[in-house]
C-alpha cells in the first residue's frame, strides 16, 4: 500500500523535476499497471522514464489522450510495486 509519505514525495518530485505544482491531494492510487495506461491510451505524444531519489521508477506520458474526444494531458506514474501513484496534469 502506498503511504501518505510516498504520495507526498511523489508530488514533490513532480513539482521539482517537472514543474507541475502538485501536492499529495493530486495523487491518485491505482492497481492499474503502466502497461494498462499505455494500452488504454488513444494517442501518446511522447513517453519518458525517470527515477525518484528512492529508486522508484517513474513513467511520464506527455500529451496522452485517455479516450476519444478527451483533451490531451500529461500523466505521470510512479510504480511502487503492487500499486501505482498517478498525477494527471
């Protein structure tokens, strides 16, 4: 289970590294895998990977369209093993 401290660290990392201005209230927790986000996307502008200071892998999808007709957004996913933390900007 993702802790509040992990959510806060992820939000702070997104703010510091990506300039998203997020806090832990912007973080959703899901059992969906990174691959499930990729498979569900209608279109992806670009994808990149990074690593948080604690070693947590992060996937950054820029301009991802989650469903037809929806606006393109950036989606950042931190993989904590059995759960993922997600910020949609």
